[in-house]
């Protein structure tokens, strides 16, 4: 039988060790390269951290599959998620923040077995905050267990969202987004989808609206959010398939229903 607690502990330990590596690297010059555009960066540390996870996981669990954002893992074989254990790894979620701000970035690790969540870890090394969850057992911020989320109103909501409400775009009706911005208490753009989901899970944010995310961006967050009772769907109000790119709408109970009914396509 799979020891899910052991996998959870191992994922937390790896994320923390990787976080120390990232913080040490901030004392050096960080060379960034473009991936798809000037707004889509990758650094040597992205690749180094992903390889670190691959080496450690392959040693401890050689039968597990690793899916990383940077594609540096040599064994990027075809796989069937519903038949095996998969690690979804974003070595630095918020690379632009890492390069420019040296904060507001995170390591995101989600572990799934036969399509179902086992563990999720989102580690913010600059703040020393480790958000982690074990399926069926709850979620924690460091050693403090997170409470189940309570409903909130639209008027009292603080929501994470990027610039979708500023200009017409292919993802959302920006006029509806502008209406939403005018009605909620406030909007924040943190530059790290993983951190935004972690902050919804711990109650710092009431909701998050994001489009075009990869499995590594939200894989860990889904586990956290499920454990605290958040409602999470695609922008079409469908269930999220954790092994493909997706929009992710996460919010406290009650608020999600308002977002889905009034503002999203």
C-alpha cells in the first residue's frame, strides 16, 4: 500500500531544500532567458531546481512520473495519469518576480496517484512560509493547520487577477471583469499563480481568477484548496483536469457561485 504520509513529508522536505538553494542563488547575478517572450522568463535556477527534484524523486520513487514546467527531465515519456503516480513540479512559480523582486515566488509540488490528489506543497522561501496539504487530512501553513473557509460576499472580497480587466482579450469578457473590479473590495496581481492559490487557501485572498495555467502551476494548489473547502473550477464552471492546461477559478463558498454566474464566460 502506498504511504501517502511519507510522500507528503518527502515533498515538503524537498521543497524546503530547494528553497534554500534559491535563496542562496539570490546573492549571485541571475541570468534570465526568454522562453516565448520578454514577459516569459526562465533562469538556470529553474532548470537546476527541476533537475534536483527529478534526481531525488527518481531515487526515492523510481516508478513515479515527473512532469515539470521546464521540460528538463530526461524521462519525459508518454504516461497515463490515471494509472500511475505523477509529480507536477514548478521549480520557480513567478520567475519574473524572482529575477526582479527577489521575492513573491514559490516552489510548487503536487503529487497525484491514479488521477487523485495525494499531497500539495507551495513553499515561499523568501517569507519562510510552507503551505502544504495531505489529501483527507487537511492543509497547513508551516505547522499551523488551516481552517475550513467560510463564505464571503462580493462586496467584501479581495480577489487575485491579472490585467484581464484592462483590455480586450481572448480569455475573458473584459467589460464583465471591469464590472467585477468595481464591485469587489479590491484586486491584487501577485505574479505567481501558485502563491495566489495558497493565499486563497489560508484566507488572505477570497478568490483567484487565472487563465492559461499549466498543471505545474495549479497542481499543488488544487490539493490545498480541496482540503479547506474552497470551490475550484474552470472558467466554464467545469471540473479541472489536473494534467492539462486550464483556467482556474478558485474562491470561497458563495463567492465562486457569484463569479461563475455573473462574470465568467
